[in-house]
C-alpha cells in the first residue's frame, strides 16, 4: 500500500523527493501516513479536499476484503 500512495503523491507534487510514506500497523487497522513538502500540501489535498478524498478512495479500493482496514492520513 505504501508504494501505491507514494506513486500517486509523487505524480501530483512538484518536489517528489520530499514525499515520505510510512505505514503504522495497529491492532485493528493500518494507518498510512503521507508527508509532503509544505508548498505541495495544497496539491495533495486539493480544493475542498477532493484530491485527498480520491486518494483515500483508491486506497480503500486497493485494500483486500479479508485484511484490516487501511486509512490515509496526510501529515
């Protein structure tokens, strides 16, 4: 899942070297943390959060049914 989020984020931002994706596994879910450069934050979130919602939808669609739920946090 990290690779998917990193690929999508790197294709959106102007500074792809600053993209950092970390996966934190908890007892009931998996949280994917996305960090980008401050000047690229608006490009990842989008107007009214539309791009962030789209990335979350892709992550949800890519999650297998029998695994823990995966959530995306943009830090």
